């Protein structure tokens, strides 16, 4: 038909705008638990670097300190040297398995309560409420045209965002240097450039991720929800809307009019209004659900007001849901936590932990390392005797000076001296005092009589104090 | 455009294709993703303006920051030189024989000397300073010209038999055989005697004859006891170390046609601080001797 050509319908946008979420304030048992966790996690994060721990005159007195400049990691009574980094690796393994364990036992509890993204998002949402008011006021303000009032509120809100973000970044660097000193240096422009850069980057990411990205981090960016969806099974605790009890939805009035035909859900929408990720839990388990359980608080409150039993929305497993749908009584959650997968994860997690504790308890606080010179492998001296040289490192991991004796074993007739003594004083032992928390290197020469053959020998380090302790290092003696 | 498919379960449009009943949803990307992409593009554009980026005939664009990798290297080298200058200045101000009194500076000098040795000395003396036939081993306790710091510094600065340096170490052993001073059998006798000095050979008629010849021809430089003379660079013949070999043939060869090894004078090639570093390093290899008299007991020997 000429002239009446159909117009193509408008193409859908290739990019979807974020659906803004304005979660409503709610109180309840899980909300109070979230407050507690938030106080704990933020408190630990912000205050830990300020704890002091006396380690004597030779080590820093900050309880938790990652001293990159001196290659030391301090955590209360524990001091870790770089070669003991496996302790940190072990802790990371425990953290990884711990996440599996938590997921297996109580579902996405990490996401719902303890994840920094959740905690900071929660904090920022409280800032929103503090400045703009609760859900309805926030929505109204968002819809309102830009004017002096809106600009003022936005400026105030973003300033608080920025202050929190800055504080977050600022606390991070305190773990890497003496906190009081660094604070002073920071405000006097004397801290290292990396400190300012780190604060700037963390301020930026906190401001952006906590202030604006929020639930999008969980839904689009974070790999953990994807991994978890592979880990959840019919025995995992998830937030469940008990549709067999709630459907069909209807008002209390309708339920009173026709008893028996209307479910418990009054379709008040409070569960969706309080959701920090903006989902409707009544559509079932979904990737957006971080199991923060605020919808449980919301629904419990409504059920309470209506005089109906709580738990229309509640933590439940799929298995449980099937049982309850069939009419069985709800089971205690404690019964659900201890299934085999949880026990296996707990076993692995504790085994790694116990292994680390064992290593920590039995580790030596001294070490000896011997590296034989290979170029030249041996030397002829003018009297015909054969000399070998060794680079020897003595490590004192205690916070006090220690006196060590290095002795030569396994080669009769051989004597040794070091770079600070003389061949004339050669014997089979050397003593050295190693400064607290330090490594000492010395060059050791071993000489054997003319025509000596290649031989095995070992050097033994012995601490000459009450605590004692010995350690040996096997090496060899080369000869023509 | 007309056949628009909507997926029932999600209410999202599909791309319109179907594979064995499987359809692909045309879910729009979140907008922050687009914004991130745009931010990256802006970043790239700014980068292109600030840094060298676009290849052009005759070289890439320069960038407004003026950054080059060569420039960065030059700046880093300059910074390293500035760091090093502290040690160099200290070394320049310290006489070599006073170096042991400053263990920290000594340590730094040894480290610097180790690096310089690999560059300037390793070609002849070997990377481990163990030398080879004709090139002295610097690890041992035998020195032709002396092994204390001051002497080593002089040797390195002026070299050995190096033409062009007036103060170079100078000495010349006559080629006894070639120049007809000794006959071949006399050379063999002297060689036998010399070898007997370090117990490589037992006493014999030859060593007896050699002893007399030695006394007549060699003691002026090597000394009556054959222990050499460091001021002349005459080697000690009684020890176990032989620069040109200890076999009878090798010793006879050295007497017939004398060796006169040459080492460059490094004074004209390297600065004073580097020479001090090299001196400290060579001294630290295990054969270094204490400075005579002047030094007040370098380091207390520990039992």
C-alpha cells in the first residue's frame, strides 16, 4: 500500500537503566542482627590498627601491622617472616573454605550480613534515610525537579558519602604503618605517595560502589553469587516465601468474608519495599536475593499486626519446603545445618587450622642457611691446603640479641674462620651475636690439609642461651 | 522487525533465532556497563594526547607530557647516580688503608667492587677471580706484588708492565735459555732445584747442581731461600701456587723463555672511587692482608 508504509516499532534500548532501589526502614530480629554485624565488622576494620601490643624495644608496638618495608607481618603475639608466608596462604585457604562452609551451613549468609559491599551499602542507605527520609520521601525527591532544596540535600548526602569513603580508605593504610605516626604524616603531607594514592583509590571505589552501584555489584560484578548458585542445593537455607500458606493473596477483609479461600499473604508489598536489592521474594529464590532476611522482618511485623503466626517468609530449605507443603511441621534450623557436606567442609577447614596452629607452635625461632661458593669451587692456598668458601646466613627471629655458635662437623682435619677473623685463629667453631629480629650474613672459609679429597660436611647452629635450639645444614667440601 | 518474539517466562524480547527450541534473550546490558565503556574510551583518548601513541611516518606522536622510556631510564639512572654519589664521595674522602675502620663503607665498597670486577676484570681473572694459567688467582693468599689494600690499589691503578704508565709495576726476568745465559741441561738442573724447594721433587744430583746455578743466577730477585721479593714482583718459589704451572716441563719453559704478564693501568680508565671499590673487593676475597703498621689491628679476631 503506497503511502501507508508501516513504521517499524521503536527498537528497545540496548542499555537498561538501573531500577533505583529505595529500601524502606524496618525493624526486627534480623535487622538487629545486621546492626550487630555492622557494628562488629566496621568496628574491627576501623579500630584494629589502633590497638597496641608490646613487643619490646626492637619491634613495632602495633597489634596488627603489615610492615612491607621490613618484610614482617605482625598479628598480636605472632610475627611472620617472608619465608613463612605459607601461614598467610593457609589463612586465605581457611577463608576460602570458610566461605564454602558458611554457604553449606546457612546459605548466602556472607552476602546478606558480612560482605563489605553489603555492610557499606547498608551504611550508605542509612545515610540516604538520614538526609532524605525514608523510602517515600526518597522517591519523591528523586522525582522532583532540580532546585535549591534538592541540590542542598544531594550535596549533603554526597559529602557524607565522601567522608565515609575517605575514612574507609584512610583506615586501610593504617594496617601498613604505625597508625598514629602515619596519621600525623598524612595530614602534614609527609606520608608516602603510595599512601595518598591508596586512600584516593579506596575513597573513589567506596564512594562509587557503596554510594551508587550498590546491588548491581552483587548482581553483575561479583563472581561469588554465581559460584554460590552452583553450591546451593535442596539442603541449603534460603529465604523462602511459603506460597502454600500465602496463596492466593487477598486482604484481611476478604479472608474474613470467605474463610478458607484466601491465603495469609495480604499483598501489602512491604517485603518488596524493604528489599535492599529491589526484588520480590515471592517470585522464589533468585540471584538478586542476598538473604539479608529484611523481608522476613517485614512480613513478621505484618503477620503480627494481623494476629497470624510469623514466618510466612522465612529461612527454609527446598527439602523443608516440600515437607511443609505436604503438611509436616517445620523443623528446627539447627537440624538442617549439620548435613554431611557441612561436616566435610568443617573437617577440612579445621584440619587446615589445626595444621597452621601446629606449625605456629613448633616453628624454630632461628635459622641457618649455607650457600657454597661455586666459582671457584675450591682454592689452593700457598701452603698447599685446600680452601672452600661459604656464604652463611644466621637468622634470629626473637626480639632480643642472641649469641650463636656455628660449628663444623663431619670433616676431620678441616678448620674454619670467617671474614672478620683470620686463618691463624681458625678452629672448628665460630661465635656470633645476631641483632634482635635480624639476619646476619658472614663468609666462612673452611680449609683442609693438602691433598684432601672432596668430602661431605655440615654446619650446625646452636643458640648459646637458656632457650637453646640447634639447627644443621648439610653441604660439601670440594677439592682437586 | 515485524516478527518480534517475546519470551513468556521473562517478558524479554528474544533475538529472533531458535536452535532446537532454545532461544536467546535480548537482555539489555546494564547502563553502567555502557558508562564504563565510555569512561575507558575517554581514558584512551586522554592517554593518546598525553603519551606517545600513534605511529606516524618518522616516529610516533610525542604526547604532551614529553614522556619517553629513554627519558625515564635517564631519570632513573640519574637518581641512582645521586644515591651512589653519597658512597662515592665518602670513598673519595677516605684513604684506602683507612677503609677497614669504616665497616659500613667497606661493605658498600665491596659490593660496588664486585659489580665493577665483573665488567673490567673478569675477562682475564675470571668471574670468580680464580684466574687461570698466567692470570693470577685473586682468592688465594699468594701475592706477587703484595696483598694489603694500599699495594693492591697501586697495582690496579698503575697496572703491571703496562706501556704508557710511568709508575707501572716493572720487572723483567731474563730468558735464561733463549738468551744463552744457561744451557739446556743447566735449565733442567735449576728447574729440578726450584721444584725441590716446594717438595715437588726429592734431593738429587740435579738439584745439587741446580742449587749452585740458582745461587749464581736467581737469588738477586727470588732471594737466597727462594721466597721471592714483592718489590720486584718476583714470585715465591717455595709455595704450592704456580702461576705458569709446576711440572718440570713448565718450570723449564719459564726459565728458558721468561713470562712477563701484563695488566692494564686502570688509573686512566676508571675513577678513583671505582678503583677503591675494586681494591676492597679483591682484598675481601679471602687473601687480603692487613696494612703494614699503620692500621691499628683491622678487626679483632674472634675465637
